C-alpha cells in the first residue's frame, strides 16, 4: 500500500516538473505574449466608453475602412444602446457619407446611392479577389468579429497596432512584409496604419498613436460583442436571483431533511 | 426497486385516467414515493442536473434552429445575426454553446461517480450501458452542433473527424474513401455535409431523450445504488424520493446554474476557441487545431497512437471499453470507498483523464507525445488489466451491515 | 429555539417549527416559478421581428414613367405597394362618394391622424390628388386584389377586386362591397421631389 502511494507520488512529481519545461519550449507556435490593457468594459460591471467608441469609429472609418470590410455591422448599430450611441440623426449622416451599391434599377443596372442606417458598412472592395489585387496578394480580413477571433482580443489588436518596429538585425524580412512585435511570426503584410495626427479628434483627446490604437481596439471589441453591456447587466440580475434562490433552496433542503435527522437522533438515543 | 404501488386515485378524473393511461400512478410510484437510499451524497444530484441540462439544450436549440441557416454561405453570418439582431439571440446562443460544456461537465462527473461507487455492477449493467450509449450520442451531437457555426475550427474538425473513416482504406482498399464521400456528399466537406449535420444535430437530442427514459427505467428496476454499495435491506434504509431528493436535487441544480451563469454572462467564449470566429476557409487549416475541451482526452488518445487505423481504433475503443466495465470489474463489492488498493488506481485514473485532456490541447511533440502515450496505456490498462486483477487479489474493508447503520455511525461520529 | 441538548445539532433546531418550514418551502416554490416564467420570455420574444427587420430600408420610387391611368406595384417590407396615377374621372368618382356610403369611414392613412375620415383627399397624396399610394393587401384575409394591370377586372366600383372572396374597392382604395372590413392601408410616404416618393 505505502509503496503504491509512493510510486504514484513519484509519477506525479515527474510529470509536474516535465510538463512546464516542455510548455516553455513550445511557446513559439503560440505567438508572442500580449500585454493586458485596462479596459472600461472589463467584466463584471464594465461598460463601453461612448466617447472612446465614437473616436474608435472615426479611426476605423478614416484608416481601417480603406482596406478592411466590416460586413456584420450596419450604420444603424452606431445608434443602438450599448454602443457608440451616436444619435439616430448622426448615424444617418454617417451612413449617407458612404456610397452604397444598390440595384438593379428599372433598366437592370446597379447604381450607387448614399447609405441608409439599415445598410451594412460599406466594404472597400467588391470581393476578395479585388482586395487581394489591391494589397499585394494579402487579403485584409473582415474586422466584424476580429476582437473575438484572435487570442487576447482587444489587447492583441492594441499590441499589434502599437507593435510596429524596426526589424532586428538578425531577422530577414520577406518582400512587402513589415516587422511587428505582436504578430505571430513577426512579419505582417499590413503596413503601419497609424501615425500621429492621421485622424482628427474633436473632443480634446490627444491624437497620438497610443490613443488611436486604444480607441479603435475598444471600437472593434464593441463591434464583435455589441450585446456585451446587456449581457453584464442581465447577468448581474440573474446572479443575484440565483444566489438568493440557492440560499432559499439550501434552507428548504435543511428544513425537509431535519425530519430525518431528528428521527436518527431519536433512534440513536434509544439505542 | 420493485415495490407495490401505493397510489390511490382520489378524484373521479384520476380514477377514470387510472384505468386508461395511469400517468398519475406512474408519477406517484416512480417520482414521489419511490424508495431511494437515504445516504445519497451530492454526487448523486448530477442525474437531475443532466436532465435539466438536456432540457436547456433542447429548448435553446429548437429556438436557435428558427434563425439558423445551414448553408456554407450563410451559416456563419446567421449565427452572428442571431447574436446581434434576434431578440435575446445572444443569450440563447451563448446558453446553448456554454450549455454544451456544462452538459459534458455534468456527464463526466456523473460517469466518474458511477465508476467510483460501482454503480455499473449487477444488477445495474444495462443501466450503465445505456449511460455509455448516452455519452456516445452526446459526443456525436456536440460534434455536429459545433460544426454548424462553420468557423475555421468547425470546418476543420469536420474534415479531420470524418477523415477518420478513411483509415478503413487500409483494411479494404477504397472502403474508407467511399464511406467518407458518402458522409460528405461530395469530394470535400461542403454544403451537403453541413445540411446533413444540421438535420442530424436536430434529431439526436430526441434520441438522447429516448435513451434517457430507458436509462431512468433501468434505474428504477433495482433502484439507486448508494455510497456504501450495500443493497437496501429494510424500509428504514430508504426515503421517499419526494420531498427528500427533489429538494436536494433542486438545490444542486440551482448551484449548478450559478456556475453556468458565471460562464454564460461573464466568459461565454472562455471555453471556446478564437479560431472559430474566423469563417470557414477550405483553403487554409489553422496552425493548431484542437477540439472543444470535452473531447481533448479522446483527441490525445488518437494522437498518441502512431498508426492511422489503430489511432481510430484507440479513439473508438476508449468509449467502447466502457460498455464492458460491468464484466471487467471482478470485485465482490461495489464502492471504491471500501477498496484500499483499487482506490489508488481509481484516483490515478482520474488524474490520467485530466492529463490526457491537457495533453490533447498541446502539440503532439516531445514530452507531450511521450506522456500522451503513457497515459493512453494507463487508460486502457486501468480497464483491461487493473480492474480484473485488483478485484481478484484485493481484500476489501469491512462493509457496514446496512445503509442505516452507516448513516447512524457517521452521525455518531459527528455528534 | 435554542436546544439545550448537546447531542442535537443546534442548527437544525428551528426546523422543528412547521410554519417556518412551510414559509421556506413556499418561498422556494415561488422562486422556481418566477425563474421559470422569466426564462420563458426570451424564448417567446425571439420570434418577434428582429432588429434588422425592424430597421428595414425605406424605398425610393420614381413616378415619372407612370402615365395617367396606369399603375405600378413595388415591394416595400415584403408587401406590394400599389401606386396608381388616377384619371380625372376616377378622382371625380372617388370624391363623389358620400362618407355614409362607406363600409369603413376611416382614412387608414399612416400619414394622418388615426381618426381622419375616409374622404378621397385623405386617401390620395397630399396636394397631388391623382396619385394614390397604398398597401395592396385586401383587408379581409391578405390576398392581393386585381386591378393593377390594364386588362384586370376592377370590380363594380372601378378600383380593385379581390379574387379570393370578392371584396370590391373603389378608385380611392376604399372597401365598398364584400367581406373585407377596412379600406386598404396607406403606408408612410412622402414626395422627395415632384416626381419621386420615399416610402417608409
């Protein structure tokens, strides 16, 4: 018996020491470590910062949207609760700034018209082939759920946007690639999209790279998870309900079982 | 536990019904006064939790099917539309996705509970085998459900798992390929595949529900096992199911819901994989493909075996071996609590399964592969060697004379 | 409440009080019922029109190609919209009808108050009386009345005739005879220029 237990302890000890060292040797495939940022929307009670999302939309609109589509989002979403919460009118104006393909008209031709709130965000390219052709063969991915589609989410996007550096001397860059400390493999086709002053901020926020990256990361997080605030809010209510319910059920269970315990004590005392 | 019916129809309607479709009698005898061992611990509440979760999955699933589109073009987007536009869609979809994980969590606990307390031993062999069948159906259902999202992980999981059948080519040349093309309805995973996965994913839960009814039926013939493994001997060993176990199970379900709720509301994607938010791309496999967490131990076994056909046999065998446990266990007693040697092997087996789960999430290289093989060998050795051998050589501890005796002894210690 | 017997678990003592026990059990039942009822709502509400449907686009229609006496049908929110360029005679006929002769005295015009009477002025486009824009769905059981095409039978009142159960509408789209209870509905619309309207 003793020997058996010692053997198992030994096996466990060996596996416990062996696994972490194996893990550290393996990290290359998982990409560089991403630093966690502080976000206003952290659970369990977080909310999006409306002004930040509005700035983030601006960065998206003037920078990202030149190459990246965002096919799951509509202009109406910009006005809905829990998001940037532009006014209905402002969202309609933002929609109208985009020329949307529609049709066919009575003569069978497609035509361009100003966007409406119900339109999806205008995509910069008609199809993937056009996108590749315009970007040296690389396809700029759709950004709708990007913040859920990469490990680290908004932290990763922020790290990526602020991660452009000179390539270290020992790294040979492929043609048309750019060195990025956060990107897995460090060679990314997208050139550094942000530079100080490329987007104008009107709310007094400093228009620097750090703020651009942070704001657009928050915006993409909202775009990927537009019901996040509703989820937290409902969650808080349901959790309180369940906790109280659990206490009541526990008391009820004790009350019911007390009869049995009482009988047992009587039986014991009699014995 | 077979027992005389105590049901007395009290109203005219009940009397009328009783001689035609005696559902009130069934409910009374099987779920109200049903004699249940009085010493069941909280590990026994997972049966009720599983019933609850099956209900949650079926209800949310039916509702999601009202909005989902099983087309390669539309599937991913329709899921996101559910999340964004459908009223409460985010809640329903996350409840279904997290619910699958919670369902498996409860099923694993329930299975290990049965394993620990010898609930598979005579006369409960069929009860156990039906349980294994349910687990098997759950695995199939969850796999098909995961594919419906049609993200990168969905697509490549379908590709890899259906390709397992191509291993039959090494048995009869061409058989595997023919079978795989039949499953796909084409030369690769595509729209016909997605459509049939959806159809079957909708069907299977109802098959599961049917087998669950058989499972409960088989349970109610001998009655529940209990932590001592000693049979019920006198009425004082039992309590009526209601209210004692309805209230205890109810409490456990609520506590379980708290865990469910924390994941659902605050970390709904924590158990998922980020790659599944990338729409399926048949031209590019993700660098690391991993299944959902509940399949990881099986996945580790598949990858631990270096031969394609034997890997598949190992994967299937890991489940099939469970069917034979009632006859592989040679012990005279049921509960591991009274088995001083086997106890160690049991807990090592639990660690083995957890370790296989971890290893399934890692790349099959170096030490990971080595330990994957060690634990795979232990997994099968546990059932095929340890269970029969230890049962024969082990001298169990003295069992309590009856359930009542064990309960009173415990209370005596506490008082 | 306090139990002096040291062999009894004191935490169980209050449970001997049946009234307290019953209160707890009723409370537990109430919570279960509330929880179940609340959980039911999302399952019901999910079948209501979703956010994208509710925001469905308005449409622009160019009226210039429609000559007097012609009509076109366009699709708006999945429904047919009848747009008729009425002749002077048709307008006169519609205007001459006395309100007392109408089955449904209300204008059913989304651009006017709910209680506006069903005069032709309240049915036709504001200040552009030849134009009649309405949802082309019979108010009986939802069929689409005949009367848009030149050769269609237009019923006794020269407007529209529903082939399903014989409802007859006049040149103002008002129900005059047959089982339909209400005039055909006027959708929200407005002229954006002399010859263009925006519906919705």
